[in-house]
C-alpha cells in the first residue's frame, strides 16, 4: 500500500466523548426485542423499510437482519442539523428515492426523534404516495424535546432531552458514527470561543483607567487631570480663606 501523504488530519478535538449510555451489548439485546415487537405487529406481511440516512444506517442494517418477515429496503437522505447540536428547524431531502410504496406496509427507520420535525415532514411526504400503512421506528427517542406531533410507533431507547448523543450511527459534525456504543457528547469550548471569552473578560471598562506609567496618558486625559487638580486647589484655597476669616 502507498504511504499516505500529510493532510486530512483532524486539527483540534473540539468535543469529547462523555458517559456511555448504552454499550454494544445493551444495543444488541434491545434490537432483538425490537425485531420481535415489529414481527408481532406485522405478522407475515411484506414490509417496506425506508431508512433515513445517514444516522439510521447502522441501526437499519442490524435491525433488518433480525427480521424474518419479507422485507424491501429503501433509503432517503435527510438532514436537519448543520454541524451543530441544535435543530435547524427545517429539513433537507436529498436522494429522494422513495417510489413504489403505494399499497405497501411502510416502516420508516430513523436514528433519533428529537423535535420531531424531520420525521413528521418525512411521513407527510411518504403518505402522499398512498402506502397501505405507515409507521415509524426510531433507535432513540427524545420525547421531551418534541415540538411537532410525530408518531413513533417503535423505539429502542429513550434519552434525556439535555443529552446530545453520538455513536452507533449518530454524529456530531459527521464524526463519531463509527462508535459501537452510544455516548453523551461533552462539548469543549472551541479555540475561537475561548479567545472570544478571554477577550470579553479583558474588555476595558468604558471609562479608561489612567495609565500608571508617566508620559503614557493621552493629552486629553492629562488635561482632564490638570483641570481636576486646579479645581481641587481652588476649593482648598477658598476653604482656607473662609477659615482664616
Ligand atoms: P428532529 O427533526 O429535531 O427530530 O431531528 C432529528 C435529527 O436530528 C436526527 O435524525 C439526528 O440526525 C439529529 N439529532 C437530534 N438529536 C441528536 C443527538 O442527540 N445526537 C445526534 N444527532 C441528533
Ligand atoms: Mg445527524
């Protein structure tokens, strides 16, 4: 193999992996149960899976291999987060490959349902194609973050609203999908953020303090100081004269 040339390295780690919520074993055990729940619901009907890429990639592969009913698999690339940890509010659909779902039992697989915007919008699009039935299965459910009504018929685990999680297909800025477990992402201050905060801390107050070094004050400031000194001398003089009287 040719040795790799320099370049393409990840420059600075700006986030680190925190607490592991579900290990590989936890996930595998839960997927066994989930596959059983799905089979019980659909019986021996043929199922058309629509996987929402890229987050549900790992989940889809592992879940579909556990299903013994007849399955067709389709994909749809959807994104709603743009390298951040909060929802952008809108979704972008690329690779809109969903065809041929009319009169079929469709099960949408998603990585995580957060605000519900992505799932609700996707279900709406698929519903237009007139499937026989339409349901959704998410690997993770952040129930308390829901902003729109998005029915999640099956899900693997519930996660806390405050946790941004990565691993097992879930990313932060396209990284960490390959972790075999699910963990909380601990955000680190970025280099820019840190210096901005440092700069804010150092920000001078509105009234500039007079420099202690001689000869460094501006002519404006020194004339102000001279004025104050003259005023003080005048007051001192007048008080003294009153006393003398
Ligand atoms: P929603 O439209 O707000 O429900 O967002 C759904 C999408 O946001 C998911 O398919 C994920 O790609 C992403 N997302 C939401 N929460 C997380 C998280 O905790 N980790 C990683 N991605 C997340
Ligand atoms: Mg994502």
